[in-house]
C-alpha cells in the first residue's frame, strides 16, 4: 500500500499551486479585463437603445396649417387642425393631429391665430357665431373675438393663447404651434 500512496503524493506534488498569490492576481486580472471588455459593448448598446429617450423635441416651429384662400375675409374665426410628424420614443408618426387653431382675417387683412385649448382646464373652446364669442363648454369661460376674457367672472386665468402666424409664398398660412400650461395666469409653454 505504501507504493500506491507514494505514487499519489508524487502526482500531487507535480501539479502547480493554483491558490498562490500569483494565481490569485492572474485570475483577478483576467476577471477585470473580461469585465471591461464586456462593459464596452454593453454601454454602446445601451446608448443606442436609449437614444430616443434622451432626445427632446425641439422648440416649437412653424407648421403649414392651410392656404390663405381657405381663410375668408369676413373676420369670423374658423377652426383648422394642426397636423405634424410626431416622434414618440422609438416611433415616428407622419401627419397626425397635434392640436387645432382658430384662424381669422382682421379688417386690415392680417391673419390671427388662437390655440383652441381653454387656458383654464384644457378643454377645446367652441366659437358661437350668434354671440360672436368663444365659449368653453367645460366651465363656461367666454372669450372675445380676439381671444381676450369676455366676462371677468370667468374662471379662465388668462385669455386664449395667441400664436405667431407667417404667410409664405403669398398663399400658405404657417403657424408656430405651441400648447401652454392650463390654469396659470402666465403663458408657460408645455415642454
């Protein structure tokens, strides 16, 4: 039996010691290098995957709403949908409704634009030609033809929101469309 034990101990002594300090440092170094090499592609993949979430929509810009011929010269406001491409995280939608505006020609031929959203609670305002007033169906706020508050007992904190209008190519009506926070006395753009 002794020769057999002696042979096993001889084989065990010929194997290198894997638990020594050098073995530990080699294993640690291999682990650190492997982790770094694995994190680089993982980080790059996360940047690409999360890129749509980092993007912020640019500031409001002019959007083609209608043609000049579609806005009669009678001074009455007409409602027009605002269509634009919309990017929502990873999806892009082309020419979807993002809001609406009232457009009217003034006596001097200029075009005025009002956002249809009531500044009180965010409901869509209706225009009543018989009263020559805008009326919010939610809380009865009333507004003048130019968008100002018609009744000072109105719950609306400000008049309807005016929007910049630009005439391009002498026939296109472009509106810088923007929504604003409801319930605030100041015009604070919604991000």
